[in-house]
C-alpha cells in the first residue's frame, strides 16, 4: 500500500512539473505573440506608405480647390448654361432617365474628386525595395556531431534588434574544434535559455545552429547606441563565447558591440580570423588566470602541454614576449614550428616520458598550460611545482548540458535570477570583450603576435575543411571564406603559416 501511495505521489509531482512547464511555455508564447502584434501595429501605423497617403490626401484637397477656382473662372468666359443643357440632353437621350442640372454638376464633381484621390493613392504607394533575406551559413541541424554539420543556403539573414548591435559582412571565419563540440550539444542548455529570454524579438530558433567562434569582416550597419569608435565600413574582428546562440561561419552576422574590435591593419582578413577566439583564450589564461606580466614572468619555468592548437601557439608567443622560459610538449610535426615561435625546449608527446619533461625543471614548472583536455590533467599536475599552477585551456565542462527535466526546470529559474543581476557571468568561465581584442590587435600591429594559418577553404568545401580539422594534422587554424564576397574561387593554400 505504501509503495502505491509513493508511486502516486511521484506521478503527481511529475504531472505538476509538466503542468508548470506547459503554463510557462504558454505564457512565453502569448507574450511573444502580443509583442509581435504590438510591433506590427506600430510599424504599420508609422510606415512610410501611410504617411504618404495622409500627405497625398491633404495635398490633393488643396489642389482640387485651386483647380476648382481656375475652372470656375474659365467657365465664366463661356456660355456654361448652353454646355450643361447640351450635356443634359445627351444623358437623357442615352439613359432614358430624366436628369436636371444639379445632377450633372454633382456627377462632374464626383468624377473629378474620385479621379484625383485615386491618382494620389496610386503614386504614394510604392513597392518595397528588394533586399537579400537569405544567406549561406555553416550550420548544425542537430546534436549529432560532425555528421550534422552542413552548408545551408537559405538561412534567414539576421537584423539589428538591439541598440548596441553591429551588423558585419563576414570576409573570413575560422573553424575551431569547439564547433564540433557545439554540434554535439555543448552549451545547449544555456543556448536555449538565451534564445528564449533574450532573443524573443528576432524569433531565433534552436536549429539550425550557425557555427563559428570568430571572424573578420566589414561593418555594414549599426544600432543607435553602438560605441563611437565603431563606424560603417570599418574593418573589424569578432570573438564569441561557445554558448552564443549566433555564430560567425556565415555571410552576415549581428552581434553586440562588446564582442567587436578593430582588425589589425597589418593582417589580411584570412590571417586576422585565426586570432580572436584562440587569442582571447590565450590572453585570459596568461594575463588573467596566471596573472603574468613582464615583471613576474621573468625566468619563470612554463610548459605548454600538447601545443598543437591555435591557442597553444599564441600562449607560446605571449609567454616568450614576457621573457619566460618556455617548454612545449607537442606532436613531432609541430616541434620545429614551436621552436620558431620562441620555445626554449620542445618534446615529442609520442615518445616523451615524465622524467624527460622534468629534466628541464627538476622541481617542477611554475605554470603548466594544459591544452590536451581533462584526460591529461593528472600528468600536468605531476609536472607542476609545489607552488605552481595548472591552467586548463579549452572547453570547460558545463553540468547543465546533462540536466534532465526536473533539474533543468529549477536550474532555469536560477538562471533567470542570476541573469538579471549578474548577466552572463553566472556561467561564463571567460569573459570575452572588445578590450582583449584591442590588446591582441595592438600586439599584432607591433608584430609581437603572429597569426598561424594552416589552410583556407571556400564555403563549398565545408566538408573537406572539417575533415581536415579532424585529421589532427593541422598547424594553427583552418579558415573559411565566401566566394561571393571575396572574388573568384581559389584552391586551398598549402599547409604552413602566414605572417
């Protein structure tokens, strides 16, 4: 009996949660519909066509009065009675009905007024201008990993819906391993929350998800409250967090101005696209998490483990710039390149032992930058000195991605409250912003920071680009361009680096 009551109680609680969720979704849908209807009425009432109609009627009435006075003066010069009598007799003959002179006058007045009003309405209503409403975008159509990634040519072009947003024509966008994780569901819970509670006006749906974390392009439109240092036709670059609902692997993006910075003048769009996302991660890890600077980094023992990523190459450059002693453990194909970037010592991860890694720092390293993921955390911990620090680089685990209905419901309520008071910081491990992008741009312009570009692909080569990324044979970043923005189609560049 007790088990039956428990089952009934659990069933009632589950039913209660479902009812609450349904009411919440219904309320959100009704709010969305009411906002749309209100916006539609305002746009219709304030539209240019309606204003033209009002102005046309007013102008038409004034012109009618002026024409009537002129006609009256003209008719006074002729025998108006003769003309009206002749017209009246003709109408009676054709219709068989009796008409008096007043009927004729009223008929002419109605014909004149109706023709004038119709003409004014006709010239005031103009067809709307034809605009591009769809674009090409590298998108994930489900959470099935790389298999769900495809190039869509009918994605709706985004519009500016907030006063602080910037519309950018993308010239080049980087492909990152994070894109495959996003296509596998990384950040899905937070992304759904942002779509539901912050993108209501744009009617954004969960799928397709436009991939891409960074890009380089040209500003084509601005919101009313965008920073004054950003102007139309400026060349800019963008870095977006992994949970962002929008991506950069598309022809046009609309993002908040806090994610936008001016592109380095010394770099092409393809070169610039390799730096924003990886560079932001590296900059935050070196200068914020490790708290390194030219004074504290001097002669520090630093190791970058599994340095074959775009982020690793930037960390090496930043640490060498700070005059630190940098060791890199990486695949054999990257060792020579890391030496070129300034690393003091390199080891091949295929054959190296922990004793060899510690030979350069017998008491351990002061800082261990782990770009190999959680599987190598214990090894990195052994390489760290007693007072040292292991700094993981890359995607942090998001517990919310595995929440079910019950835990997800309560976490959603917590996100609402946290978002109101803390903004995105309540779940964000790294705060991407334009300040970091400007610092990276300054270093690139001073030739302190060099882009590492592996290959460039066109949009129709999207499948090849992701296969190349998954081959684990890249050195640096893979970049995609769009043929209708960058001239004729070109073959991919050979592997290597572009400085």
